[in-house]
């Protein structure tokens, strides 16, 4: 057995190591994306809970436009302003995202890590074909 693809369950990994000590263990992409996505979501919710004003622009962006944070940063609209419902303003997707990450460095670290993992998996997938 050369390699085994598993999810992130530690018990599976221990079991496989015991049965196949020389096998390369590969964590499947789905579970990696799920883990980093859940981490980003938890960081977003945690940030919202720390905000005192649920009527501020930042809170509304985090609440109503949460999909922006999961979008590939290369695909964010940076030139065309759109009306952001909930925020009741026109701004670009990039401006909305920047408003959050520039004012919250801890969240920016989680967001950047999410984007790094997302892009690494996207590049690796492109190499496989």
C-alpha cells in the first residue's frame, strides 16, 4: 500500500499507520476546505459578537455579505460599485472586504490563511490535470 486518502479523523490516521506503516497518508481536499471554511466562519461570528453596535457598516457586511469572505480574492469585484443591501451603500466587493480585514488584524490573519489554503488547493488541482 503506497498511499491512503482519509478525512481528518485522528483515529483513522492512527489505525492506518498501524496497519500500513510505510503508506503515505493523504488528507482529502473536501475535509481541508471544510476545516478552513469552518474556521473562517467561526472567526467571522466571533468578530460579530465582539462588536457593540449591530447597526454599524462592518457588522452589516459581516452579517449580510458573509459570502464575500469565502470568495476567491482574485474574483472579487474591485472596480464596479454595487448596492450592498443591509449596508444600504454602494461600494465594491473589494472595498467591503477591505473595510473588515484592515480594521481587524486577527480576522485578517484567518482570512489570509483561508485564501492561502484555497489557492494552494486550486493550484494543486490544476497541476493534476
